[in-house]
């Protein structure tokens, strides 16, 4: 028995080593010169969370890209070449994100779609910029993804979503004008760039618009109990609680708030956009509002949603898939118009893109910040246990 | 004043769960003298079992709790037999046990990712969204039930260990396993039993955590707090684990409200470090060596 266990253990260990070696794989392996590979597929990298807490969106993102690439290839590909998607799992983790970016650079992809998390994207861009590799974040709303700390733009890094200041502004404006509240509290995740960014811009706009922040509370990522903070928020007499976190924390926070008898409106950002918010928060989420990048009920993408649902027998997990498809369309458009797969040429072209038809509408890139200009936002609400389109915020 | 009361009540509700898990840690530490980091994984699986018992088998809550306790106990027992017993027979240093425990923990977490997926599973609402007033502060019915049930479970566990024949064997083995073996204690059986007891508590913790929050693959993370509670109370001491859990829960809550929720962990962990500097073996600890 003992011997057998030993043997199994040894085999397992060897397998582990082999795996880890494969993971660090040689990035120097050349794929031939440009001339000989011209009929080879054009490789597009996908940096995505396929396991871990964000995998729900990541899996859907990958499925959406696979569906689109299948269609493009069936129609003859791009410049007569087929597209090939190379997706690696970054577990929504910053270190993994950098490793995945390095692997994709080694694989000689034309451009990288993703990641979906601002923190991971900022970390990954530190290696992709140096390698002149194009990286297009999907739901990376933090401003620092595309610009350096000194305000200069990162030449090879883009995004297809709006940015946190805009989202924070939309939330604060909605709270002041549509919900007519003047006393708001914030509960944010101190371990997340996304959450910190959003809460900062919400507070700035809310105060500038005449509102007061009565409580400004935080918790650490992975923490599950916010009752202490919520008790303080209740004591401060908040009319609205802004929770710029992911769906897990927001769902729990709303449930715990109701347990404590905190009677106020809830508002959040695009991190809420998962049915789990309602499953976790239960009845407490009824009537809560959040800002989203795209809505399943948005008429612009209705046909695409139907197509996806027919192929995969489930709805896309919003909003990541549509933004990833936007990124893919950006890349394809750039390759077709420049007739090139050279990253510098493509990046220059993308910087000055204007009114390019993508899935969510027309995309115009701001060359100074690499942020799309005037991306529309939507406000959704929870009604009878379902996310429902409430109103839309067209780009200013 | 009402705010202070509410803060303490909230802290006790969180601390009660820390205490329950900390007892499981301490129980195993007391006999094998190592920190069983796989315990978080057992709690996580216990939570999943409770979730599936309620949602797939549609059994009443008490039956789901019982199933989860039995399942977690079986897993805990297997954990010892597969991952630790051969190390024990070869008298491996406790560092090896801990590495094995960490490996088991990562294995369990990733196994759940691979088979059940990464989604968050909310338990059905058993107590509804009702809360009751207690000395002018609000507490969820579930929290109150969890605290009371936890304390009863811990009390029974403590009684069993202090007053029964088997309990005495466990205590004897925890003081000196060699000598107790010479005196006729079946060490292997005693250790198996300790893991089963810890597993029963893991099942309870898992179900309560699931009801309070949810069941998901990385929920074992919260056992870090339980581990810290066990260290505050003194690893190996059951009353210490309870007191440590409650202290940590209340302290976190107080710091959040009266200092800053942003600095909560900074303050809590500074307290832990200072406490360990003054009392290296925790509040009720007996052992000093090999505490990791």
C-alpha cells in the first residue's frame, strides 16, 4: 500500500514538474519569417480569466470571440488568412496576467484582447509596451490602463469600454438627478483598483453636484462581513449607499444592510452585472440600480445576443463578451485597412480610428488617451428578481 | 452607546464563526502539533454538501446540517489517513505535515473549480430576512442561532474531551503520544477520532458560513482568521480558541467603526503581533515549540 502511494506520488510529482516546465515554455522559439508565414493563420491572443472568481465572464468572453472568429474564417478570413485565437488563463491575477502576456508575446500574436480587470491590465501592459505588443482591455475601466502616471499615452495599449471617471460620474449624476438623494455613503473594496477608482470619481462628482458623503467605508478583498461598516453607515443617516465592487461583495453587503435594518437605496457599477448578485443578495437587491457598459436588452446588440444564445444555449454574461468582440473588430478593421500585421503600423492606425463600426455602435478612439470617445452607458435595475433596463446615458 | 452595543453584537456574531473553526484547528494542533491548513478545504466542502443537500435533495435544514457534518467528518478522516498517516509513521517533522496540508488545501480548492465551477452558491433563505432586537441593537436570527449552536457544539466537544474515557485518551496522547501508546492507547484510532471530531465541527462551520455568506471554492480563505484566533487563544487550547475567536471578531468590528475600516487589518494584526510578543504562547497556550 505504502509503496503504491509512493509510486503514485512520484508520478504526480513528475507530472507537476513537466507541467510547470511546459508553462514556462521557451518563448524564443521562432515561427519563421514574415514571408514564409504569410499563408499561416493570423494569431490573436486572448488574456482571460478561465478559472477563479471571474471565470464566469471570462468563459463567456472566450465563447463570444470563438463564435466571431468562426464567422470571419467562414467568410474567407482577413487578408486571405484565417484567424486563430490563442487564449491563456490569467485567473484574474496580476502575476498570472504578466506571465500570460509574456507567453502570448512569445507566441507572436498580432494583438492581445483582454484582460478584463484593470489591475491585471496595468500589470500586463508593463511587459506588452516594452515588446511593442498591442493590448486591448475589455472591461478595464481604470484610467491608468492606457496612460502612464505622467499622463502620457501608452502607444500600444487600448480599451473598448468607458473609463471609471465617466462611470463614477454617471452614477453620481444619476443619484443626484434621477434618484434625488443628497446624502450618500460609500462602501468600497480597498484591495481593488477598480473599486477605489470608481468610489473616488463618484465622491468628487457627487460633492461637486451639491451632495454630501456622510460615510466613507472600506473593506479588504475576500472579506465577507461588512456589518460593522454598515452599522456606521446606518448611523450616519445615508439615503443612498454606493457599492462599487464585484457582484459577490455587493450582494452580501445589501443582504447584511437589510439585516441591520438599513433602509436606503443601493447603487453600483458594472461589476454588479451577474445574476449571482440577485442570488446572493436575495430580496435585498430588489430596486437596486447599477451603471453598466451594455445591457442584454439593449436593442443595438439584440441580434448578436440571440445568435450567441442559439449557439451556446445560454445568454452571454454581460458586459465582457460584447467588449471583447469590439476589440476583435478593431483589430480586424486595422489589419484590413493597413494591409499589415506589424504592431507599430496597427497601433498608429488604431490611435486615430474614427467611426469604426463595432458591435456596440461606432467607435472613435481618443489619440491622447486611447479611450473610446462617447461610449454609451446604461442604468439597470433589479425588478422582480431580474435585471431590467432602466435608462440609458448616451455619451455626453 | 447604542452604536457601541451594536458593534459588539456584530463582532460577537462574526467571532462566533471564527471560534467554531478555530476549535477545529486547535483540536488537531493539540494532538499532532502542526497547523492543518487543509481544514479550510474541508469546511468549504462541508458547505457545498449542505448546499446540495438543501437544493438538490430538498431535505429539511436539520438533515442537511447532519449530512454535511457526517460528510465533512468522513473527508477529514480520509485527509488524515491519506495525507498525514504515512508521514506520522515515519516520524516526519511537523514542517512536512504542513506542506502536505497546504498541498491538500490547494488540491481541494482546484478540484472544486474543475468539477463544480467557480460560481457563488447562495443557500436558500432558511430564517428569512428577519432580525430581532437585543438590548437596543439588531441581530439577524441566523446569527443568533449560529452563535448559540456554535457554543453548544463547542461545549459538547469540550465535555467529551474532558470527561469521557476516549477524551482522556485523546488528552493523554496530546501530552505525550509515545508514553500514551506504551500505556495502551491506540494512537492511530485516537488521531482518526480527533480528525472526525474536527470534521464534524467543519461541517457545522461550513453550513453556517454558507447560510451567512455563500458557498464558493475559495471560501476556505476565511479560515485564516480562524487560524489567527487559535493563535491568539493559544494553539491547542479549546477554550483559548473560543476566546480568541470572539476577541478577534469584536476587535475587528470595533476598529472598523471607531478607528477606520480601511485600517482594520493593520490594527488587528498589530494587536496580534504585540500580544504574541508579550505572551508568546497565546492566552491559554501550553506549547511553545514548533508553533508556525
